[in-house]
């Protein structure tokens, strides 16, 4: 009786395996364009900054763009606007594709689109010179005013940076 049960069980397994192999193949469902993230709105974005990095008379800050709590995924493309905050002369960051401390890879000029989600962030490098043309130290600033692309909201980001001029590079997906 034990052998008969084992044979019957083996036969069922073989039947199920054959049926699975003969079933219709799985097909990929094309993505629904309605499911694609849309450009970000001001209440979907949170902005922060890394500590200042320095190299050979240059300073850089990485701006980090994250999804605000509870927001749906969205996208950012282009250059953020960046101005100095705090005391001192107002500086406007010049949009440039790449610079001494970051930006797009050489030969790449197309602006990438970065998707913000629970697990994905975006970044943009802001950099400047720490010395003027005569070798003098540049003024220190305590914050940056950040305007993400196509968003009218101004985000004040606390960061200490000394610079005579600023550049901002495009938003890219964060590594």
C-alpha cells in the first residue's frame, strides 16, 4: 500500500509539472503611462545639504532632494536656482553642466530626469572658489536659498560655505 501511494503522489507531481509547462507563457504588461511619476510640486520635495567639501581652493556642497513625507513619487529635471543667504554680498549660482568638483560626466550634455521616491533621491552640486583672483579669502555664508526646477517654493538650507562665486550643476539621480 505504501508503494501505491508513493506512485500516485509521483504521478500527481508529474501531471502538475507537465500542465505548468504547457500553460500559456507569461506576458509582460506594458507600463501604464498614468503610473509614471509626474514633475514634482513644492509640497512633494524636501531639500538638505551635505557638509562642505574642499579641494585646491574650491568648495562644494551637495544639495539632496528627497520625497517629502507621504508624497507620491515625482520627477525633477534641470538646474536648481541657488542664491547665498545670510549676511554678505548676494551671489547667484551660475548654471553649468560640470565644474571642478562635480556635475555631468564629460561629453554628456543632456539633462537627466531624477525620480524622487521612498527609496530614491536626487542631488545637485553647488561649487565655488574659496579665494578671489588676488588670493584673498572669500566671504562666508551660512545658508543657501534653493529653488528646485519648475517649483516656486524657496528652500533655505543651512550650510557654511565660503565663496566668491558659485556654480550649480544639474540635478542627477543620487548614487
